[in-house]
């Protein structure tokens, strides 16, 4: 399957915050929407998820526009992992994950045994089955993030939209989330995530959409997009890409801020 945005323009009060943005994401790929705060990432996600109608352009799945789909139908194609989530009640972790089944249930129907089995399978897939009976509000930030990813797995949508999935996490928890994202892509999910940090550990096969003030600076493979010139233009500050080798001989690309105005 392929999720595309075609010359998408969107905004608030008829004022565009996103202008003529296009991309394509296929199943099994990771697309990172990168850019500074205020670059248009949140507006793009709100539009993709149907919370904000496009002013022009279209969001399509396999060439068919998603506009006009009911929220339940949309949720069968796209799942959403928010940056932060604070439930109003003290739900068990298993109950939070079961919420992913809502779009598959008829009115007034409660989740059944099959739904609970899917929820537990999603938790075990992320090695957090032991959290099933825990109070969600008592979990750490990293554990909550994994539970929300499990909820998305339980939803069984082909594409996952993640809003800054490693925000407020330490290095170890961030690396865990990075590993989960790559594992999901290897299992055939299309993963669309946002970050304002250009030091995300991109793989050569990852796609990057670099935004600045609602416009596309560059879009394509990570090696093609993540250049000193493109990053300096997007972040309004001089940057340089450094090549570094680790103790195992693997080469990593590191983004360095040079400081000062361009």
C-alpha cells in the first residue's frame, strides 16, 4: 500500500501553515518529517489524520482520496501515536491497548476474547506483556510510549503516524523506540514520524521530508536530504555533517551546529 500527499496545502482561518507539500510512503518504509518548531509538522499530521481539512491538494491511499472517510474507517488505515497522552481515568494497560480495537467494533459492542488476545499479542510483540494489568498512569514515559505503539498494533492499521516519539525520553529509551520503529518497518508497516532533531539515527533506506515554515526544503532518501546546505537552510543556522566511526567500524553521520547566524 502507498500513502501519498499531493501538493497539500492546509492551515487555520484560511491562512496556510503548510504549502504545496508532497510525499509518498509505502508499506515497509520509514518517513521522517524533520524541521524546526513551527515548520508545519503538526499541521501536516492533523491534515493527514483528518482533523484538519486540506485547503488544496489531497491525501490518498493507493491513489484514492481519504477525504470524506468516517473516523472509524480512517482509523482502519492510519493509527496515531501522540507525543503525550494523559488519560482521564486510571485505565489498566490492557484496556488502553484494547482501545485500538474501537474502529473494528460495531455500536454498543464490547471487546471480546479475540480482541483481548490481539491486545496481549501486541504487548508481547513489544516485550511488555508483563505490564498488562498495571495502571497506565503509573508508567514511565518510555513505557507509556510503548503501550501507545501496542495500541496502534492492536488497531491493525497499515500506517502508523508518530508525533515526536522520542520527546522527553533519555538516550536508552530513545534508542529502544528507534529499534521498535525499524522493527515495525521490517514487519511491513509504513511509519511516518516527526522530529525537530536532525540527530535522529537515520538509515540509508529511510525517507526524509525536511520542512521550513510550511514549505518543503527537500524530500527523498536520508543521504540525499540530510546535507549541510539543506539543514542550514531549514534551521537558519550553520550546520555541518560529520562522518564518525564507532568501535565496531560502523560509520555514522552526525549533525554538528556551528553556531552563529549564516
